[in-house]
C-alpha cells in the first residue's frame, strides 16, 4: 500500500478534504482529531489491517506518519 493510499484512508476516516494530509502533519493540528477519531482509528486498524491497537498506543502518536507506519 502506498503512502498516498494510506493518507487517503485517513482523510476518509477523518472526513477531511483529499490531499490535505501529509506524513508531517501533527495530529494536534487536525481539528477533526478527537475522541471519535481515535475510536474510528482503532476500528480501522482492526477492519482493514487485522491489527489490534490500543488507545494507549494511539496516545503516543504525534504525527500522521506515526499512524501510517503502523499500517503494514
């Protein structure tokens, strides 16, 4: 899966305009990054990647790259 595809998944998840995220984007700078986004991210990892990820792991994420790196 390409970086672009991963970014598109996150943009869909956060319901934000395409091509607005980069791997350098800080999560704290995304107004849509809230508790619902965290829950949606956990579900996305389970559904799309078959990975169980905890809210504690997500708390350690600082940038979009932290999320895309886990999308393996």
